[in-house]
C-alpha cells in the first residue's frame, strides 16, 4: 500500500467518524474535511504527523473547531470504545 492509499483510507475514516459521532450526512462530512484541508499533505513527514493521531481525533478537531480544548470534555475524549484503536487494528 502506498502513501496515497494510506492517506485516502485515513481521510475516509475521518469522514466516517464525522458521520457516526458527529451525526452528519456524508456530503456535509466530506465538505468539512475538504474545507479543513487536513488531508492535503505534501509529503511523508506531513502524513506521519497526520497519522500520529487517530481519525476520531481529527474528526472531533474539525467538528469542534470553535473549541480548541474539546478533548478535555469526557464525553468526547477518549474515543468511544467501539472506535478505540480501530484505525490501527485495520492497518
């Protein structure tokens, strides 16, 4: 699997998290990810930084952009048990 495939899968997982945990429609979730430019990496180092956190983290960061300390909310962090390590188990 090359870096482009990894990035695509990771970004799709962010979209799925926005849909499931943010209660958004697919089009709205895709637009938020696109508007955030979070999946626009320019190389391996940027990809490594993106992959350092799970897709759930990035989904919540996008969803709660008005609250940079969203992760302090125990309802939002840590990730729900059914999602915990999902990305890392699948790769």
